[in-house]
C-alpha cells in the first residue's frame, strides 16, 4: 500500500499508510497465512523449480504463458499435451506463470484442468485459484470460479472469503460482497468470527460504515472477542465519509463498552474532524484539533507526530501560514519531536505563500535537528519553487540536497536547466549542464535548451497583467455608470408620459 515519505501528495501527509495498516491488521495476517500455506503445500518458486515434476511445470507454463493464438487454441494445445496432470501440478503451474500469463489464459487452464481431473481437484487448489484472481481484482474470473466451486461442492475457506470480499468492495461491488457473505453456507464456509470480521473490515476500508454496522448488529455474538478491532474499523469507515458525528458516537460506544480508544482511534477521529473543518470551517481547524489532543492527554495518550501532521496537512491546504508555523512550535514545546513530514508541510505552505526565506530556514532547521529527508522531499519542494518562479531558492535547496549526498540528482537537473534557460539565465543553465555531465548523469532534457537561438525566453508579464486588469476594471465601471444613467432616463420618460 505507501515509501513512508508522501511528499508528492500533501493530501496524505498524515501517513495514511499507518492508518490503513492498523485497520487492515487482520488482512495482513491473512496474507502471512497465505504465503505460509503456499510455501508448505507447494515447494516451488519459479519455472526452474527443483521439484520432481519441474519439467512438466515448465512445459505447461510455456504453453499457458504464450500469447500467440486464442483461448480455444490454448485448450487444443493442452489436449495434445502428454503431461500427467495432477491436482498439485495445476496449482504449481498457475503460481509459476501468474505474473507472465494473461488472466484469461490462466482461467482457461484452470477450467481445462477441472474438466480433466473432475473430482480429483482439491479444495485447496480451488481456493488458491480464487485468491489469486481476487488479488488481481478480476471480477469475471472470481465469479466463474465461485460458481465452479459451488457446483463441485467444494469448501471455501475463511481466508479466501476475506480476500474475495475485499476485492469486491474495492471494485465497488459491496452488494455482491454482502450477498456472498449471506450465502456462505452454500460454499461450505462458516459464519464465524473470522468471516464476520473480514466483511466488516472490507466494508469499512471503503467507507461503508453504515452497512458494516448492520453486520455487527446481526452477528454481535460471533465477534465479542474482537470488538476493539471492530470499533477501529467502524471509526475508520465513518472518517472516510468525514462524518464527525458518527465517528464521535463510535468513540463514545467504545468507552461505554469498556474498550478505551487508542492512539490510532484518536488519530482517525482527528483526521475526520480536520477534513470536515477544512471543508466547512477552516478557522476552527486549530482550536478543535487541540481540544481533541487535550482529550487524548486526559486518557494518558500523548499525541504523536502523525497527530500533528494531520492538522498541518489541512492547514497547508487551507493556506493557514501563521497557524502552521505555530503548530510546529507547539510540537517542540510539548515534547513531540517534528519529523521530516512536519517540516515539509510547513516549508511547503511557506513557499506557496511567497515566504521563501523563512521556508529555507525551516529546511535548514530540520537538517540541524539531525533529520535526513529523502529525495522526494527535495523533488517536491524544488518543483514548487520552480512553479512559483523562484529559481534562486530552488538552487539553494538543490545545494542542500547535494551536500546530503542523497544521489538521484538527474530529475532536478531536468527541471532546473530548462527553467533557467527559458527565464533567460543561460549561463547558470550551462553551468548546471556541465556539472551534470561531470557526474556522468544522463539527462532527459536536450542540449538544445542551452542555445539562445533555439530556446524562447519568457519574461515575467505580471506588471503588464496588472495594468490590463486596472484598465479593464475602469472600463467596466464606466460601462456600469452609463447603463445606470440610461435606466434612470428611461424611468423619468415613463413618469412624464
């Protein structure tokens, strides 16, 4: 799901990966079980597997992965094959060529194997194939395989249902996910704690909290031991909808049920509250967020950098410059050490609002604190500075990046050199070009950009634009005055008549 740094997308600066990881903890456990089951049941990794039937696997993989010919030709070729087909061999072939072969050829191979082996195909092989296509989010294949599994009277396990439910909800087919859940008995899969938790988690991950609460209501006896996880999922589901009222209700229910909200729960609620205030009440961002943090401290839960980054992200999107700087100072004062994302968010809003010197000082302060940002930190801020026509500060920031020996300077040269040359600073552009060549870098921009006879120079037109705006506004005022006079004359003439 996200590297830790999310500099290219300020909307996710509050480290949404951490939030999603907590909500889908159970899903990650399924993935681990899935890997373990594959490793233990099918000891192979690739086409060059060392199992005794490795030659057969390679031969079948070659046929399935070949993209020449249609599906009927594939089946005809398989019919001519002399390989002795077994249940385990089917799964080995699918696993070995799952990344190379097109989905439809994999599906046809499984269907052909089902006809060949009939009842000899095991439950585990059915479940493996369904899980594979669920991970690929191939609805048609999932639907066909579920139908085949039911006809063959095979059993679907809880792990497979969890992955299928998640895939269906992600494809906006939550009705079908719920329908499958209600009819699990037809697939010989129990309505137990695992499957109930799976459907609730899948629904909440896409914001369908109300429907998830319906499942909770009807199956509360089966999930009594996992209510803390269920509450966190519901809280996350309501937060996606930015429904602060319902999210607050879930927090109260947690407390009344004896489940104390943890840091994740409060950060989720803080995100919900801040996103709603960003949309409806930007001036309430800071006071309401600080009230939530005060409530957290009353339960001995210290707000962390993620808590503050949620607020800083929303303040930056609302261009609340002074409040962003104050929150950064509040973090230091209260003992919560700002991280690279915190400094990034403040520097970003400073650059966007034209406070270039202060923004550079914030970056310098971050480096002095011993924090080492990654390449994306510099890429994004240098891109912003070039976008607001501040190449001087972009060059300063680039020097800081080079002093940190991060590497990956090519994309920065590709942005700065054309920008400087089109602004008329061919000397600096050539200097950067030679510097890049000395490093042995291969740049995407052409050397033609260094030629003044080829590159068109764009001069700032801000003064001219302002003058034109003033002239147009004067003209509009004159036209309005003339219109008002003509209306007044028309009224007087009517009165005289």
